[in-house]
């Protein structure tokens, strides 16, 4: 049975607190009351972990905005989501001040009980997912510690003969490297699995509200004249909703493991079809494409749509790295003996700094400006390559103009047993 989740209710009016408690009454919730900002800070020190804080804006001495800022300054409570509640004003500047103070949502009094319950339930679910991830991390750290202790005990064994010492030391070092490699793989697999589950949960929770907001924005925009100053604000909100929609799509793509549609694929043909999709984008950005395709390249068994997504992500990244235009070079070659196909995608962009390079394929890591990327593109590319029994490597000197090279290695079809795909 899961432990109760702490939820902090802050309002200077006892009647309002009673109402909140009645609405949120749930056997899984531990509702903690506070009648002032100062008392709320004491409760945070006392209980430490809260899934969500519902905070009234209008309070004497220390209002909700100041209380929120103090909560966000504390390391232990910085990540706790805050929902502001007020009956005073719905003015945008007033709402923006709430978000600037650290709120994640805003509800006006009188509120709809079902909406409040749904929002709180969502943040409670996120809190439980985070707790599960932390527990998995602790368990993995404990395993690593036991492995380290075992290695230390093995290394401290007394061996009488020098020859045995050298042999055992070599064996231990080899085993240690193998264990470290396996541990890293387990850690990465556990992290990605948990992250994928969390990503899917968040994406599904956001999909319906985003669709509703998008429809309302479209409706309001259609009802607003071209010279109305509010129209520009609606367009900005619409753009942000669209960006969130893209993030949700990427989250779902990152978390899914769909059944592949495997068929015989000509790599060069898939590259050409992907380039057709972004022809106008490349032309607009003054990107010249150079193709260096070997004349006789075997086909591969692959999911055609996944390969196109991989190429689309990589070509778009290369284009974004050359905002003033440049050359995108695509090379395709094969090695018959090892039954391998090599694809190299090189740009002349700004490059990637050496200290950043090891992290660029981590999920949710991005070097693009805020709002321009989700940090999932390269993670998805690496996953697609790995699911096709291939590899994806990135090299860059981090020097503007020298750009970045992405090298993909895939297994080709055995020419002795299958038809080779060649140039017509």
C-alpha cells in the first residue's frame, strides 16, 4: 500500500481551508493546513515532502506571491508545484506575476471542484512517478556499492606467488571492466525505461488540455479583428501551444515501442525521399546538398518510416547549425566483407564543444535556444539506429565552420542470399 501524499493548503480564511479539505478529501492524501505564509514555511520545514501546494494570493502580512518566492528559494521545496488561488483579479499582469513567482497553475475563486481535484491528482501522479524514479536510482546505487565493495575485497586478497598475483590481478581488472560496463548498461536501460514511462504518462495527460486550448485559441482568433491588439497576443499563445504539441508528439515517439514494418530498403532512395520533404526548407536557408553515394550499395532490412525519421532529424539539425547557409554533405558507402553500410552526414555549422559532445544524445538535452528544441531528436535517432542493430556516432571539434559529422553504421543484406539494390 502506497504512503499518503502530503498536500499543503494555505489560506488565511478557515472557511476556505475547510472547503478545500472537503473537495480534496481522499484516503491517499494527507492535507496539511496553514493560515499564513509564515506558517506555510514552517509546515514545509516540518513535513519536507509535498506533492503540490495550493496557495491563496491575498493574505495579510505576507501575501501568496512573497510566500511562493520564499518557497522557491529553498532547495528542499524548490521543485514543489504551486497552484495559486484568488478571487481578486483576473488581469493578465496579475496572473503573470503569479507565474513569475513560481506558480505552475492559476485558479480563480469560486473554483470548479472537479477541475481542482483533477489538477491535484495530476501533480500527485507526477510526484509518485518521481518517487519511483528516485527509489530505482537508490537501489541501483546500492547495487553499484555492493559491486565496488566486492571488487575491493577481491583486490585485497593475499596471493603468495607473484605469477598468481599478476594473473588474478589481470582477471579482476577484466571482470571489473565488464561489471562496470554491464552496470552502466543497466543504469541506462533503467533510466530510459522509467523516463519513457514518465514521458508517456505526461504526454497523455497534456494531450487533451492542449487540444482544448488550441481550439479555443483558434475560435478567439477568428472572432478578433486584424487591427485588434489582442490578436497578436492570441497568436503568440497559439504558437506556444503548437510548440507544446510538438513536445508532446516527441514524448510519445520517445516512449513508444511500436511493431516495426520491416522490408528491404535502399538507403539512398530513403535519403532522397527525405530530402524531398525538406527541399523548400533547405532552399530557403541556402543549404547546398552534396551527395557522395557509392555506385553499388546493398539493401538493408529496416522500417522505412523510422529510417526517414532518423534522416529527417539529422538533416534538420544540420540545417539549423548553418543559419547563414552552407553545405550539407551526405556520403553512403558499404563494406562487403563485414556486410556493413556506412552513412555520413557532415555540415559546415558551428560545431559542438568537446565538453558537451558526450551529452548530446541524452534524452531532453538540447543546445538549441529555449523554445527551439525538445532534446529528444538525437535520442530518438540513436534508438532507431540501435533497434536496427546499428550504431550512431557524432564527432565535432567545436570550431565554427568545421561543423559536425554524424556516422551511422547498419548491417546490409547478405548478397549471397538476397537481392542487392543497385543504381537503376
